């Protein structure tokens, strides 16, 4: 069977947005001074409609102290869109999986099935404590495993009785669930504990933008772990994009962003990131080393720039280059096994159009060529095997 066509999604800047370089730091309470476009329904509806018109499949609504509530926001934005889906993030363990299933079932019913769920375990102990969660790293992932198992069964219309280490559910079941609208579970995490959860429970494993060699290694390892569970995962990649008509224009924009980032903000951000127990965040930090330089000095792979991660937690890399160069890099990730891309750019409104109109069609064309070549190679191999058997 040939690979599935790649999917492309866009990010909702629920911590605020803007054209200024300071917009990159729109997390953890810095949104008021760092951005000029507040995360209100009026602006985010513009972003949602732009992404829908540009052909993206879904919108990621993130979760965290620096964001507006993703459930309420996504529900509001369904009234301003008609086709695009919503990848709603939630923190596993902060609410009963029965309640989560009710919320998800209501959303998919009222929105015509336009729902995907992003399960977030959390990698910042300080933020977790602010929510009242004091579990250690691996315990959080053990709880996530139980939550995902119960949530999957509930959304599939099953009755759940579960007595686990973290959950105790008796006779939990949805009333007339909308099972004709499946809800895929997206999940991120780079630690060994996280990979085991992904192998057992996730539909799509999300990865942050590391060099292709690292992504290829992670996918190969995750495929093997999932195969031990008798399962097959899909893979999604979260990246920022700075694409222009020419590479020089794109790197000029990266230089502009870097020049506008306050060194004090870099120091404060890196200190906070260092206190996290997230393996993924540590991998992001290792790419840039916490230092500032010219934009090209933070190049960690062809067209892959680590400058965003100086001040932004989570996904901290951007593909920088001409539309053709960025498309070629995305196609390389696609060839490694990435099925979905969650992209973003500053500001998110204008960049949704630019990336959707200029980059995505190029990637689709390259991916179609890859798939055709792979199918031809498989057919040739099958014919050769047949001839050898005669």
C-alpha cells in the first residue's frame, strides 16, 4: 500500500501574536508586553479562517498557563469556520477521563466531527504544581497511559471499569456517543517512559523539529516499540516556517527576529527551561546551546534554524529558506515517515496564507513523486521476486 498523503495543520497563537520579534516570546505571562495582537476571538477567528482558506486540515489549540483555554476557544472558532478541524490539547490527569470524553463527544457531535485530541503530559514541574499536580516525571506518564486507555474506550462507545494506580472508574460510559466521528489521539514525549505510552495508546506521535537524522532515528525506534505492541503509529512534526521568495529574504527575516530578541529574555527563558524535566525540551536546548549569534550561526541542519528556541518553550526550530528549499526539507521529513506537519509562522495570520499557498503545494508535489517512486520500486521488487520463484 502506498504511503498516505501528507496532512498539514496550522497553530493557533493563543498566547498572543504579532509582527514584532517579541512575539516569539508569547508564552508564560509575557504576552501583554511582547505582542500587539491579543488572543481574542476576533483575531484568532481571522487566523482560523485564513488557515481554512489556505487549505490546512486542522488547527492546534495549545494548553498551558500562557494560553487561553483550548476547549472554549475551539468551540468558539467552530462558529467562524466550516471545514477545518481542531486539534485540542489537554493535560492528562487534570480532569476525569469520563468528563474529557463527554466534552470531546459533545464537541464532535456539535462540530460535525471536526475534532482531534492532543494529549499533553507536561514537562515543567513548576507549571504542573501551579495546576496542583505534584507527580514525578515517570509517574505522570503512567497516569497518562491510564487516561488515554480509558478515554479511547469511552470515545469508542465502550463501558469502562478501571482500577489502576491513578484512576478508579466504575461503570463509566457515554450516552449515545457519536462513534461515527472517530477522534484520533495525538501524543508527544521523547523520554523512554513517553515512548512506551505512545506505542500503546497514541494514534499519532508528535515530534519537535530536530535534524532529519535524529527524526529518522526516533521514528525507527518508535516503530520497533510499537510493533512489539502489535501496533502501527503515524508521525507528526511540529515546526515553525520562515519561507520567502528567495533564501536571502528568508534569512534577512530570521536575522530581524534574532536581533529583536532581548538577551535578558534569552537568559530568563533558558534558566526556566533548564529547570524542566522534559526530555524533549532538553533536546531542543541542545540544538542552540543557549547562546545568541547571527541567524546562520544557529543553523543545525540544512535550513533548520534553532533561534526560535532561545526564548520559546516547546517547538523551538524553524525551517528557513526559499519556498522551494523549505518544501524540499519538509519532503525529506516526509520520506523519513512523517505523515503530518503542524506548522506556524510569525505573525500567524499572514504566514498561514504564505505557507499554505507557496510551501504546501510544493511539498504535496514532491511527496506525490516520492510515493510514485516508492510504489514503482515495490512493484519492481514484487516482479523480481516472482521471476525468481519461477
